[in-house]
C-alpha cells in the first residue's frame, strides 16, 4: 500500500468519524450544563421563567361585564 492509499483511507476514516465525535461533545456539554444547574440549585439559586401570564386590566373586566 503506497502513501496515497494511506492518505485516502485516513481521510475517509476522518470523514466518517467526525459526525460520531460531534454527538459526544453535545452530550458532554449537556451533562456539564445539567450539573451546573444542579449545583446552583443546591446553593440556593432559582431560575425564573421570563414568560408570565398577563394580568387582566380593569378595562378588560368592565368590557366583559357590559356584554
């Protein structure tokens, strides 16, 4: 086997292997984030959702009662 064939085989293994490794990095990052959230919760920090329900105003209540 000459050097050209070795390069082709190495390149093909690299192309096939990269997508497999990328999934591992995603799982490692997700695990680190989960541990960070667990640790912060243990220290007393809480996460608040920025999405809240709208409080109905007096104007909407009067419109509903007049119907």
